[in-house]
């Protein structure tokens, strides 16, 4: 694995995300709860630019007629069909076998690097 510069840490912190191109691949870098996550900007459902979707929370499992909202800032919603993914794991909320393709992120002197195959 080789590390590649992806973004400045301050730029990602300012908006919570950055969509960047690294080694010809579009990636979304997200800042969630003090951690950085990098996901390929392709929805596994229909190829949408998933990292451009809205981030927020979602309705959690709850009792009948009760609606509990949670996971604020951790959920990415695909802009095409509304599929929801947990930004900390990449997993689809309704089918955990569906997952975004992720990459490790490291921070060095205010710069974010992603690790990709050479």
C-alpha cells in the first residue's frame, strides 16, 4: 500500500467533507466524531456519486408508533435513490452486506493521506 495526499485537514474540518481525486479515483473524505473516513465516490446500488449526498441522521429501530432519531452527522444519503450508509463503517443501513469501498486515512502535519494499492 502507498499513501497519497488527499486533502488538507483544515479544509475537511471546515465543511465535514471533501470530494477529491486521488490516483484517478473520486473519493469522499469525511470528518465524523473526530475521525477521518475515506469512501469511494460510487454508490454500490447504481453508481451514483454517493459522497455528494446529504449527511445527517436517521430513524432508529424503535417500538411501534415511536420514532427515535439518531446518528446525527454519521449517515450519508445517496443523492439518486436515498440509500443510507453509516459513514463510520460504510455499511448500508438496511442491508449490512452492502458496503461502500473504504480506504485508510492518516494525518501528518495537517495533511490527510489515503492508502491505496500501488
